[in-house]
């Protein structure tokens, strides 16, 4: 029993498993929140309890990464509550004035106002406020009793969702680390293919196209990673810039005909460094990267390069990788990231 519990705990808190099974963790969290919502509303016999479950899905169904989760979950909770109170107000005015056309107009105005702000800052709050207005008030034909209970259901669902939004969240910093490691491994594979030579142009294009999407995904994670780790966004942008320069250098190297390639002795060092940085990022251990790998910076007038564009680009790539290694080490020393596994 103790061994099984220990293995389960290790699986839950292991960064590698949390990253690779992020969707399963998220789905499990949402499913458990839904079960709690059903059990609670059914257990105390809350009318229209299904709206609490709907609210749970609306609030945390799309929240996965921990960085910004507090702000986003709070925004969605606030928007849901605002919509519930506006819907309750619409029901009350309908029961008092009994003018359906006025109620329809007010619902349309409220939802239009929400849509206006949904495409700008505070869009989460505005969008969910508009949705909840319709959930609570319907078309204005709900009675006050149902509206009150739907408002209570929305509050219950929001509270449950906010509690479960912090249960085993997927950290954006984990995703950033493993995605960067995957990109570095892909770069190493492309570099090896460049040295061997591509079979045809189609293979070259496919190999280079695989490097683009991971770079875009890394860029989208920067705000969340900065929130989680306290690392300045500028430091993460510098890593992004280094990765982009490396991909550009690989792309130019891939266009050079094999017969024009003149080895300069840095090829194996480049692949070793790429793979070591990838392993260190995955393991959260900076010491796995050998600091004694010397990658000299290129100079156009270096007589050892001559007129070989392949040699010059190889040295340019090695210099950029050396800068990336040093920058990651500096981030680890100053912010305990990206190698720290906290």
C-alpha cells in the first residue's frame, strides 16, 4: 500500500509526467470538480443544480497552465457573478413592469455591451458576463424563484471551479522547458541531416518546417512562465531570439550544396551541446551541460574560414548556441530557472 501510494505521489509531482500527460491531468481535475458539483447540489437538493456543473465547465474547462491561472480564473468567476446579478435584475424588472419587449431589449443591450468589451481588455469577464445573463434570465420569462436559485447555482459552480483550478495545475514553466528541449533535439537532428545531405528538396523543406511550430508555442508561453517563475520576460525573449537565430542559421546551412560544404571541426560540438542542453532542461540539472565545450565566434576575415560560407555559418551557429548556453546558466543562477524543478 505504501509503495503504491509512493509511486502514485511520484507520478503526480514528476515534471516530466505532468508535462507529457498534461491533458489527462486537466481532464481529471475538471471531472473531479464536476463530480463535486453534482454531489453537492444533489446532496443539499439545490434546484437547477445542473447550472452549477455548467458553470464549473465554463470557468475552468479551458484553464490549464498555472501561470496567470489566478487572474484568469478570478476574471471568469467575476464575469460569471456579474452576469448572474444582471440576469436576476432583468427577471425582477420583468416581474414588476411585465413588458416582454423591454426585457428583450435589455437582454440584447446587455449582451451587446458584453460583446463590445469581449474583444478588448477584460474580454474574459465581459464574455462570461454575457453568457451568464442568458443562463440566468433566459428570455426574461423565468420567475424570481428560479432566477435566485440559478444565481446560487452559478455561485456554487464558480466557487468549486476556483478551488479545483489550483489542484495539480500544469505549470507553463514545465511546458516551456520541455518544448525548448524538444526544439533543441529537433535542431540537432536537422544539423545531422545537413551534414549527411538531404535526399531531395522536399525532405529539406519538411525538416525545416518542423522547427517553426515549436518556436511559436514557446513564444506564447512567455507571459505565463514569467508569472510563475519571476523571470523577467526580457530574459525569456532573449532565449526566443537565440532559438530563432539558430533556426535561421540551420535553414541557410541546409541550402548549401553538399559538394560546397567544408567541415570546420565544430559540427560534433554543436550537436553535443544541443543534446546536452536538451537533457539538462528535461532533467532540471544544469550540471549536465559541459562548460568546457569551446564554441569560437566567427569572423569574416578569419583565414581559417576562407571563402566557405558553410564554415562561416557553422561558426555563427556555434557562437549563438554558446550564447544560449551562457544565458540559460545565468537565468538558473539568478532566478533558479529554467533548470530548477520547483
